[in-house]
C-alpha cells in the first residue's frame, strides 16, 4: 500500500477513535449523569491519552471540571454498548437497503416465501412416458425423458386465421348461450356488467349499459339462431341500424320469438341522438370480440398446458411468460474498481425474472418453454418430425400412433 494511503488510513482511524470517545462521554452524561457533557477539541486529545490508564473509572480521564457531570464505570460502558449497537444497526440497515431485493422474504407466520425455479424431472413425473401413446399428445423432451400430456386431456386447436388447416375445436363466442331468447338476454346482461366494471367513469353508466343490453339481446339472439358469428354482431353495430335493420329483423322473425322482435323495435324507435349513444355503448361492450388477439388470450391463458417457442417478438406474450414464470433468487457478485486501482468484490442475493423476455426470445432452435398446469416452468426440446423416421412415417399415415417409438 502506498505511504500516502497508509497515512490517510491512520488519520481516519484516529479521527474515528476521538469521535467515539467524545460521543461516548457526552452520551454517558446524558443518559446516566447530569446531562449532555461535551468537551472541547483541545481537551479531547489529552482525554484520549489518559483513558488507557483509567479504564476502571473512565471519567477520571476527562477534564476535572467535567467529571462531576459524568457517571461511574457502569454508566460509561453501558453508553458504549448502546452507541455500538446503534452504529451496527445503522450499518446493517444501509446494507439491506442497498441490496436489489424485489421480493418479500417472509410470508404469513414468518415462513420464507418460495421463489421461482425451473422444473426438474421429478416435477414433470406425471408427464413422463416411455414412448408415444394413443390419446396423449407428445409434447417434447426434458433431457432424455419423453413428455406427453396427461390422459383424458383434450387438445384444443385455436386457429382464428386458419393457417393450420385444422377445423378449430373451440371458439371464443358467447353465442353458444344465446340460442334462446332468455339465454340471449342473460348473455347480454353478463357482457354489459363485465364492461361496466371497467368503464365506471361513464356518466349515467347504469342507464346506458341497461339500454345497450336491451339492444344486444336481440342482436345476439339473431346471430345465434341464424348461424352467424360475433363478427356479424360487431358489424351490425358498426354499420348502424339504417344498414342492417332489415337483416336483423328478418333473422328475428324467422326465430319466431315476438319478445325479441319487440325489444329490437324498441331500440329502433328511440330518438336518433339517443339511439346513436346506445349503439356506441353496445360497440364498447363487444369491442373485445373485434380483436382475435384478445379472444385468443382468454383461451390460451386458461388452457391446462402451453409451450412457447423461440423468436417470439410480441411484447405481451413475452411479458406473460416472464410474469407467470415468477421471480427467482440468484447469487450476485459485484466487482468495484477505485481511482487508484483498488479492487473489491461483494457477494449477495438478488431477485429477477426467471425467464426474462430476451432469454425467452433468444433460446436455441427446436427448444421451448413448457407451462403446464401447476408445475414450474420447464425447459424442453421439441421433436422435429422431419428428422425422425417414425414421425415422418406417421405424418404420411404409414404408421399408427401407438407404434411410434422414440430413438434412445
């Protein structure tokens, strides 16, 4: 160590010692003596020099005029312990405050809150199979273990754009419950209540959502009974009554429900300005059904198992993965370099997303992240059908599913 640095260190240590002596004496006088007892800088050095000879009675090291204000040895040492505890507590609090902790460490009852982690082979036990099996969708591999969906779990194809060529097995539509007039009214009421919860700032909200429900009931009923979709309901609202009144009226007449026709006509008979406001409110209620992305999220988020491939560039999907993956605990090593070449390092714990967006997007090809039911997020590798003879035969229809075996 350079001589200049040694001198600075010694000076700092002496200053700290003198400050400790001064504060201990003042605190001892305040807590156990006659009051705050401070001595001048000119007396402090002499007090420090005399103190080693008066450890059994520290106040005798202080100037004569200050001694009557100070307590005996017990008061001095009690003050020293209190002062030392205060310093230690302050240092500990500052150290904790400097750690980048973003997760509570203790839960109810003082139990440690578990952090996120990657799934192990033991976690994935319910999904492990020796070979592909009929009735179980093969997902991929975790290490050398083959994974498949649990038995009796249906596979849902959600493909609103039709790119897979497979007939979708599910549709995000409320029309399934609107095939009767009573059901259509209930669905309309449910949709309006759901929308009203997020639009509570609308003036006279109760009135406008009630009238929107009275408009939506006939529209939903007309679409459901004429084999139309929610896209038609959205279109009817967007284009307005002057364009589609006859089409909706014809569908309702064919359904043979006079009450539905009366409800529809009641809306059409409203004053033009009020009717326009009713239509606007109804458009807001069904706005989610004009966006396939929002509908797909409803199905995907509630499905039992899902996996995510590489190269995802959609911010919402990446955020979803990071959030459901959870926050994990990591060891952190911090290295610091000073002006004079001094180097130091500290170790501690830090918390961050188990699956940050850039990590998910930049994963290796033919890999994926599996989120299955209540299991931890798992890293898996995918089976590429064009690299496996058994899967190629299966794709061509030359081999039954039960006969496909994975290579070791």
